[in-house]
């Protein structure tokens, strides 16, 4: 007569994530273990495209961009079809890419073409499965004219 034992295992995940499913595998009677399932790779897909903004010089601005995919895509930005520099240079505040992929300008700069933040921006999402590119969004510098006084 053969005796068999049956075990039940319950798992509790305090912070479950849909990105790391677990599966059980067995290698014969009574031998088994747990291992992570292979993640499904999905190319990036832009789910929130940036929109045009008009900003006064010195004010903050944000261009939003969000993408999904697996593995999680990295976001980079282009300005006038050139990779955007996000490091500080010549005392000018450069925009920074936030954790959600948005591009944040602490203080929008105007002035000469090379120093102005004005331009056409594009968000590019990449991962090992591919890339996706957003629609273009323009950042315009608001121009205010002061009307001369009518009194002399």
C-alpha cells in the first residue's frame, strides 16, 4: 500500500503587481518549486500625447507624455527633431524629465533661437521590444506688448 501526502500552499502578496506573475512547476511526485513566469514583452505605446502650450518667459511649463509597454519604456524628448539636452549649461535652466515621462520647465527661457525653450517637442518611448513616437507639441513664448499711455 502506498501512502500519498497532499500539501496546499497559500501565497500572500502585500503589494501585488501584474508585472511579475508566479507559476508552480513540478518535477515528479513530491518535487516542485516556484519560479517567475516569463514576462510578455510589449513594445511601447504612447497613451498620453503632449499638447501645445503658450508660456510667459520665467514661468514654469509641463509637456505631458505617458507610455505603457513591457518592460517599462524609457522616455526621451526631442526638440526640433534633435535630442533634448537636460543638463545645466551656461547658467540656463534646462528642462527635466519627470518619473511619469513628462517634460518640466522650471522657468521658461525666451530670447535668441539657441537659448530659447520655444520649439517643437516630441516624446519618444523605448524598450527592448521597440519604440513609439508621440505627436508633435509646440511650446510658444507669450509676447506681451505694453500700450503707450495716451496721457502726455
